[in-house]
C-alpha cells in the first residue's frame, strides 16, 4: 500500500500528523532507515573514490557522470571533505543510453 503522506516517529515525535497510525509510521521508519543507510554508504564510497583520484592525479577538479553523480548531498561532502575543492562538475544526463546519445551527438 502506497501512502501519499510519508511520516515516521522521527519526523513527528509527538505523533501530531493528522493521519497518524503507529503501524504505518513504524513501517515508514523502517524504509527511511534503509534509505539513510544506503545514502551513507554511497557518500562514503564516493569520498573514498574522490580522494583516490586526487592522490593518483593531483588534480583539484572532478567531473562525474551517471545518476549517482547527481547526488547533491554526496557532492557537497566531496567539496567540503576532500582536496578536490577546485570544482565539481556532474554531467546532467544520468542514463547510460542518454549519455551515449549525448556523447556521440545523436
């Protein structure tokens, strides 16, 4: 069942959401926790990769492509927490097929 309103015990600790239901809130929290874990692992992995690129090349600018490259929270951490503070460019065509079409001018 899809809920159009997403609420959890974390987002509404006083249970003051107008459609509050403990069962739904706990289920939503479960999915929110999974999403937060995936986000954290993604950020940590990208930071490790960005640091490795800098160590290997000495460059301070980074260009990334693909859907993960559009993760603005991870990109912010790259700029704040790595020597790659010169610039970060995330290519705006996240799909592999769109990328190929764009690269070949199709």
